[in-house]
C-alpha cells in the first residue's frame, strides 16, 4: 500500500477543515500566460511548485500556482496566492512559514515542508523578477 491518504475519513483526521476545503476546491490554481514573475522549485519531497505573478509596479495584481503535489501542497498554493494579492513584493517576501501554516489552520508536522516549498517558490519568483529588473 502506498503512503498516500486513501479515504475521506483519514484526510479529515489528518488535515484541518481549511486544508481539506482548499485542496478540494483550490483558488488560483493554473498556469498564467505571460506572467511578470515566475518561480518553480522541485522539492526534495518530490513535489513541484510553480508560482506565477502579474504585477502593477511592485504590487501583486494576480497570483496563481501549479503543483503536482497533493492536499497540503494544493492548499498551501491556494491560500498563499490569496494572501499575496494586493501586497507589494517586499510585503509578500516577508510572509513566514508559520504565517501560512496559521492561515491553513495548521498542517501535520510531516507536511510542513509543503508550506516551505510554496514560500520558497514565491521567493524565487520575486528574486527572478528583481534580477530581470536590474538587468
């Protein structure tokens, strides 16, 4: 048997209601055409996270994500992309893993890496944008 969660009952005991809701019906999931900023990280867990940003100056006007991960990765991407809309890149870059985990109403210890992966990918998208602006 794989290590994946197999039943709704198992998911509900492992994840908060917010994680379950966000992973079942994610917001902002999908690749953005012609983003102003983009980051992709292949995590050590095997999941890949992509973050796309559309900017107005240095403000995030739109954010989307794509992942091949499961519940925790999907929920992390969904919540983070909602959190950053309207923020400056500097403000978004200051979001800490514990901020995202709190917004998810918690994550199991074994899934905290999904929040870190999502935030690291956002950080990479911001760094990529800054590098292009300075070039």
